[in-house]
């Protein structure tokens, strides 16, 4: 998945990478960015569905709004066919037109579509051009969030009771509900499988780009995603000219290099690569392939120096019985300490960083504990748990 703020070059670099990888095997490029500028970058006409745009390279631009209305129209029709029922005070599916306002509904359906494409088997690599970073975190955490809420709204034991009860219509409703859960869970599984999914962060070499890069890294770590690399896009070339324009360009380039050095020093857990400012806008597979070949590795980076660490680790720290101490460590590199929040809701730990929050379902043992303290060491959040004597097994 390629992530970055609008204007950073995310779409161009996603397309360039897709073109380069297509030389080694079939690649599918998926656009989830609602601006859908992928066809313009590739120099092909707009279209619908999966289509071939070059040897070994297919493209699909997912219209999440159209997908939402189409899927929920089908679901609503199926639900209405079984008639009314008595669950939860006359539970009803909303009208298809109403679902366009449901928070996260478009993100969920877009990601379930991506998961289905990833499991299709026709492509060795699926590259996703994600929405601009303002919408990124909500999209990445949507499956996990929705699964948690849906399970709380209608728990599995209640669904089983409804499905095996005297009203056969309820069994159909339960089947529809479980079908939605299964699709959302498939999307969650693909996103959280670090052996299958990783992210490339795209940033510009300026102070705003560095701030956005820090925030994106914090968000992707909070979402539990594996960082593959960072591409710093738009470094000015060294023209070697001594006239006024050349001196201005040299000063700008030096400022960019200082930001780049800070990015390299900051992001020690993954490679930082550099893409120079192109003389002409790269459009079409030939120029995109050349752009991909021109991206340089930077010196001094430490590839995957922490990127492969599990997002959450739990261990027994000390003591036994009710005197034991357990720790949960969440990998949170580059999080702003002043924005960190921590809460407990039932069996969930709620962690916030840089304006985003995620609920983490606690392991069964920790659910019988209370939070005894927490600290942030600059790269991770460490939470200590102590057994609750009232519920801890004797």
C-alpha cells in the first residue's frame, strides 16, 4: 500500500512501482484514492472494472460509493425477502441510499474488495494507491473497528440462539450478518498479515513533509502495519550552475538535503529512498518505468531495523499469582508523546496517538487484570498489568 498526503507523488510512485514489478510477474494496480488520477498518470483512458494497461499490468479504480450502494441494495433486498423479525427491537437494514452517510462504510467495502482481489490468485503483487493521508487511518482501522462494534451489537452467542430458534426467517438474517462479518474479517486478516501486506510511505523533502511523515508512521504503527520503505519524492537535481537561478536552486536543494538527513536519522527501521524531481512529468508506462529505475537508496539506512517487530508483545514480567506483573508493549515509533492517551473499556485497551485511536482486544489473561502503569520510551508504549484478586483464578 502506498500512503502519503495529497500532492506528494503517491499515485505516480505507486504506478511506477507497478510498471517495474510487472516485468517480473503479473501485477494489479488498485486505486482507492477518490481523485482517481491513476489513468492520467498511466496515460490510458478512464474505464471501469479490471483492465489490462500494459503487458503484465492490470488496473482497477474502485468507486467505493457506487460499490456501497450496489452491495447494500442487494443485501437490503435479501433481508426484506425474509420479512420482519423480533431481534433487538425490530432490527432493520437501512435503506441503500442512507448507507452513503455511514462512517467507514465506503472504506470497509473498498478494503473487502481489495482483500478479494489479493486472494484471487491471478496476480503475484497487488499495489494499492490509498486515499490521501487525511483519510488513511480511518480506512486502515475500519475493519478492526467495525468487527468490534458489530460483535458488541449482536454477539455470536445471540446470533446462534436466533439462528437455531423457531423463526426460520431469523436464520437468514443471521446468515446475512455473518456474511458481512466474514467479508470484513477477511479484509482485516489481509491488512494485519505482515507477511503479505506492507506499506510504502511517500513524502516531500520539506518540513511539512517531515511532519506528515512522522504522523503517518505513527498511524501505520498504531494500525499494526509493517513498514516496507519510505520514498522521499522531489529532490532537486544538482545543476552546478553559478548564476542567480543556480544559486537559488542550490540553496533549495541544500535545504531539502537537510530534511532528508533528518528523515534518515529518524526512520532507522526501514530504508529511505530518494526520487529526484523529474524534468518532465512522468506519464505513460515508459516514463514511469524510467522513474522507478531512477529511485536511489540512501546511504546509512538500516533496513528493517524494527519494522519486523510484532506490533503488540505481551510477556510475564515478574512475580506469581496475584503478585504477578504482566506487560504489553505496543510498537509506536515517532509518536508525539504529548498526544498519547490510554484508556480501558471492558476487554479493550484504547490507545491514542497523534489524533488517532485504536481499540486493542486484550488477551484472556489480561482481561482479569487492572492497568498498573504505563510509560513511553520513544519507540513503544509499555503498559503494566496486575491481576485483579476478585477475578484472578486461585
